[in-house]
C-alpha cells in the first residue's frame, strides 16, 4: 500500500499492517520533511505490524544529487538505529530497484522458512512427549 505519507490515510493504514510480510519505508533524498516522517512511520509499523515483518528503509530520487538534503550517511545511520537494511534508489533511472525487491523477497522467504521450521519443531516436540499423554491442538480459522 502506498499512502505517499499522507496522514489522512492514517486510520485506514493501521488495518493494513496486520497481514503484511514486508514494508518499505521510503523518503526522498531531496526532502528533509519526508526523511523526518520516517520515525513516525516506523512507530506505526512497530505498533501495528507483526514483530517479524521485514522492513527496508529507502532513500529515493538518488538521481537528484544536486538537490540532495539528506546524506547517504544519515539514511544509513537511521536504518542502523532501527536495525533494518538501507538502500538508495532512483525509480526514474531504475537504480537499485530490482536489488531492493530481490532483497525484500529473499528476507521474507527466509522469515517464512524460519517460521515454518519453528512450527515443525514445536510439532515434533509435542509428538515426542515421553508421558504418552494426549496432546490436543486447537486450530482456529480467521474470518
């Protein structure tokens, strides 16, 4: 979902966080204001998204180097403070776009594989209980 950072979509976007596997927080390198809003959006992600969601920080419009007001180091430092990966891209010139999405899909795939492995380990542990007691697992389908 792309809200372009518009606050009027704030109430709507809260429900979108629940089922997402990956989030790209994007700012324009020629806009100090959009960079400043990243902390707000990260708070929203931490508040409403799953704990294991894959998040990337992206400084876009790298083709506008003459108008740059946010340095690459500032972007990297912010991403590091959040513990997430950082990219600079230019959608206009197709710079790092493929790499960005390849990394995001790889991270999501690895997270899903880890979750699957963890679930299988729990299932194996439940099945191998020494006391032979009956273990009941309830499954609920979300509607």
